[in-house]
């Protein structure tokens, strides 16, 4: 059929690098005229390519070249019986390295500063101050700016996740929202269920609050629900702290069935689930992945997120839909007297209401997808034979597994090379993931890693360090 022949030719051009990652393809009308085919045939061609992962569609922008992330090996997830463990002191822990204390583009999970829409943000700040200069001399509501809460409610409701402004409280970033949720739902000494591997910043937070952890193994669907339900049933945990979409570090997203089941379990056993959904809006597909909170019926799910990953981490604005715990969380904000930046909250509300936030997120998703494909292609080509690289459906990180990797040696080699990566052992309290590491994909390959090398050069250097850090001391042949 004609549409299949067109699709096959485009795939051939992508594989031969005649069409580059992220390159915009001809519009449907242009393709139809160029090849002398009907619009129906053109639509079928692009739809077929999109289903196979060779093309991504951006609303009102067009069609862009991609590469199916399913190509190549992906890391395996170890299975184990979960048990309660006490975390060491945050000051003494070597495992709980704070993900924010870093200077290298590979180490911290965030967008390149180039992607921050400074002009539009400055316009929103200017409009806000001109309209309401009293924000400069008053403290904000402990629950957060009403305009921002309303803007967030309308933004997510328009994406299929119904929220009410009165259900939200504003925090100083997602981690602050999670911290408040933990303080309200648990006490020192309580065990908290987490998925394994778990973002090292969350491990550090739990350690600082003197909470024990119960690691629940991950699987292709998300987490081992049988083990988690047993912990709920036996009252072994006071709460669960789980990411839901594009988990940091391994990139797995919970299936819709898992999310529905988790909401049911939280309400059945009356065990709160603190949902870290900071990467939810960075899915590569157009549809917003509904969080666990969507299926919560009795308010036992506390949904936390922020703009730190989607827009700019320095703005320090996050939020939580806290269900039955909303009043307690708001009271905690008032007691702590930390307050919020009223001007920034109102400016962000303006930014969202002007349509700039949604426009920005749509644009950066295309960039991240392109970066992810480029990083993954380079790593699978240059890492030792048998290496596996995650194929996430969104987010900002790749999880790399290299059989036989000596992580102690790799740490020394990368430090000497001035490369900042996160090692697998940092994401667990167990003796796991020693053959894994995590890297950020928020910078394009052509951008600068530092003053003397590009991101691509640094990635090639990292691959060389990995080859030199194999336990047997030899350099295996490259992946084909």
C-alpha cells in the first residue's frame, strides 16, 4: 500500500541519518503535494510512523523525527523480599547523596538553562507587579496564592485530571511538599514503603526525618503490588512514598491498572500514599498520564509536584493535593513560618493563564525526546557489549546497566575526568545496582558540558571510562 511505502522510505532515511533526530518533517499538505498522494494516504503514513515510534507529533507544531526507544537492551530489575531498614544519619550517609549538590549536566536531573523561557517569564513578573504591587509588602496565604491554585486547577483539569483550587496547597518545591506530607502522615521511627531503586534525594529526606524504609522491588508494570499490599495489611508501614510516572532513576511508569489498584489499596487499608509526580508532565506522548490521585476516593493519596523539572528549579514553587490531610499540611506551613514568594506565585499564575506554560511544556517534551534518543543511540553504540539503557516514556534521566561494572573504579575514573554521574548504589539501602548508573538528558549533545568539551564529547568520555571500569579489567567489544 502507498502509505506503507512512504513510511518505509522515511524510516530508511532516518536510519541512514538523512533525517536527524528531532528534525521537523513536511506538513501533511506538503507531503501530499510533494508525493502526489491523497491527504488520507499522508495521514496514514505519519500515523503508522507515530505508532512505531519513528515520528512524534506536537500539537500545532507538526511532525518530528524520533527513534523507537524500545530498540536495544533495557536494564533488568532485581527481585527480592522486602524488609524494614533503618537509614543512616543524613550527615553520615554515603548512599544518600543529595541530587541537588552538583555542577555537571549529567548529574542533576533538570533541563538545560537554555530551555528556560526567560522573556515570557519576565513579562509575567512585570505584569504581576504592575497589577498588584502590594504583593511586595504582604505575606501570602499559608495555603498559597489563590490565583496560582486556581490556575493549576484549571491547567490540570483541562488535561483530564480534575482538581479544585481549594484542594491544593503551595510549597517551596516538590521536595518540600513531600516533606510536609511525611511529617503529617508519619512519625520518627515509622517505616515508609518506597519503590526500588528510589531517587536518592528521597532517601536522604527520609533519613533526615528518622523514618525507616521498606524497599519494594520494581517490575515492568511498576512495583510488586503483592508485597506492598502485604505490608499495608500487616501494618508494617505508616505510609508509602511512590513515584508514578517516568520514575527517577529507572524511568519506569506505573501502568493505569497499577495506579488504580494503589488508590484502592490506600483507601482500603487507610494507609496514605505520598505520590511524587514531578515528571508527570514530561511524558513523550501528548496525553497526560493520570496520577494515582485521579482514582483516590477518600483522600488517602497526597499528590505532589512542581515546576522544578518542567520550567525552572530556581523558582522553588511546588504544590500538593493533600486530600484529607490538607488542613494539617496548611497548618504546618503556618507553624513553620517559612512562607511563600507571593510575587513569584502570582507571576506563575499569570504565566499559566497566558498559555505560556503549556506551550513551553509541549516544546521541551520534543527536545527531551530528541535528547533521549540521541543519548541512547550513542551509549548503545559505544558502551561494552551487553550494556543496557532504559527506554523511558518520559522524564529527564537514563538508567544504564553494564554487566561486570566495577562502580568503585568507575567513580574514580569519572572524578578524574571531571564527569558527574549518579551511581546505582546511591538509589538503594541494599547491596543492589552496583552495575548501574544514572545520567541526565536535559542538555542537547551539541551544548557545552564545560569550557573545553561538548555534551557529546563528555558522553563519549564517559563511555570510555565505563569500558575501563569493567571488573575483569578488559575492554569488551562495543554493542552492535
